[in-house]
């Protein structure tokens, strides 16, 4: 199925608040990309500059990558807090890593992506890419060589219009017949089949994004919005699996999943934040997950096997682990939870951590005790969130996974808790 289903719920995706332009130190000049899809690669920006991809009608996925390196002003393509170094022309070849807030980018990536010179790969639902363009239509290209039925599902919208949905295909038409005005496209990974491999290559259940093609126009460089950053760490409940029992007659796992309607995505949108959703079905702290994913502590520092996570730093981390470890002893889980929180804290030394009581109540005492111990040891940036009473019997599809109603209730409650704690 390569068509789309139009839906009338406008929630989640990417809001477009006016972005403040980040400033940096005395960095150097930006590298300039090619001006068309057929041009040669642009000049090489220095480590303090912002190498920029060509503004072409067809742009590859890897453009506007940048090393953390030096800082320049973000005007006229120079790098912000993380300058976009490396050679970057129409092909989008660039350095590894992500660009900083306020930087000029051709493509804005959100989520954990392995960004290569000609493509970007993700195994996480909720990962999305946003771009500005002028033209009468836009489509997305993917490498589907490794994918197998049932294919992953996607969600997208143009500007603030209705969300549309469809299955992954080599080319997915996102919009036609548009006015010649400037538009924004948001393309999100909606759902994977958790039972297909998406940790150890070959990645059967993954998205390999090759770029956008614009009809009668071109992509335009735009400023990356400056917003709070949240990372959600969990399992299938965080991933957004099984929100639906069936979806418009579809019963495959990628259609029953819905990252866009998940509590994680909705919470981020409520807070006006950019976010990353990192969850694998069946995964716990003491057990590996579906699709060959390892236990959470072993998976955390990797996008997937062999590809380390990038240098992105969140302001807030929401941890919802424990459901899949419900059968573990209190002592075994406590030791594993202590280790996991230590790994997260080492990676994100300045972030505030919210440790959620799993919605089903697994290992409540051990999680609360770990937070208390860390607070007593001097880590005042970790908080326990008691989710008791947030969800009731009618809020789950199967007694474990929140349904659409439950997801919205959880997002509303978590948003209120975050405001009450003043952590964002």
C-alpha cells in the first residue's frame, strides 16, 4: 500500500515557533554549497564555519551535517554552537554529527539518525525531518532494498495542514497542486514491525531516507528552531506500539503503532520541545528487546549496532523502564536500574532526569528508592514521577500498551507534572 490515509487530527509533528539565532565565538567563514542539484560539491567550510548543502530541487539526505567544533555567528551560513563543517554540495556530503540550534540548515533532523553523505538511517519511531521549500509539490525518496512486508508506516503534513499517512515505498508523494508560496514539510516515522531486525544489520525494519524532491521549485535553507530538548527512553510503550487494535481496517504491527499519537510525542508538543523517542518493543534493563535489540543499558549509547549516538544533549530525559522486567527480583532490577541511570547521567551530565513509575506499576519501590539515593548523594537534577492513577482500565489496548485515549491522558498528566516540577 503506497497511498495515504487523510486524517483530521492535527496533533504532533513539528510546530514552527520563531527561532532565536544562536551566537558563537570568533569562528571562521562558512563553506558554500552548490546552487543546484547538478552542481559540483561546494567548498569546504573550516571547523568553525557552516558548510551548506546546495539549494536544489532534489536534495540528498546527508546535507548540512556538522562537527561539534568551533563556533561562529549563525548569519549567512556560518556555524552556530555546532558549526556545519565539511564539504557539502548538492550531494550533501558533510562531517558527522549534528548542527546546533539557530544554524542554517537545508534539512532539520530530529531523533536519532545515522546521517551519511547520501542518506540518513533511523530505527526509532518518532524520528522526523523538516524542510522549507517553494514549489507545487514535494515527494520523499527512500532506499527500501532491505525492507520487507509489512513495511514501516509514515506520517506527514504540509505546513499546519491535516496529517496524512502511508506505507514506506521507494518514492512517496507528499503533496501536489500547492501554491507557489513557501511551505514546510514534516515527515515522521510512524510505526515499525517490532519483530523484524532493526538493531543488527541488515536492518530489515528501518527507514533509509534519501531526500526530498520538489516539483517546480526548490528546498530553501532555513534556521533551525531553538527549543527545549527532551529524550524519552523506554520500551514499546514509549515507542508507541499497539496504540490501535486496528487502524482503518489495517491490522499489521506498523499500522497499529503510532508514534505521532504516542504520549511521548504529545508531551513534547505540549511543551513546545524538540524530542527523541528511543524505545524497542520487549526491551527491559535485564532482557533484550524485539528485533534483536539488546537490554537498555547496552543499547543506550548506540543508534543501532556499530553506530554510536551523536553529541546531541537534551535538557530533559524522561525514563520509562521496568515494564518488561516485571518478573525480575527486586534486587536484580534495582542493580540494573542503578547502572542504567548511571549510564544516562554520564552521557547527559547537565540534563534533568525524570524517572517515571511505569504505568503498570512494575518495580515502583526500586525506582523511587534509586531516585532518593541519588538525591541524597547530591544529584538534585533527578526526580521521581509517580504515575499512579494516570490511566485506568479503559486506557489500554491490551492491558499493557496505552491506547489513543490513554496516550493523551498520560501526555496531559506528564505535561502537568513537568510544569509543576519546573524542570523545563
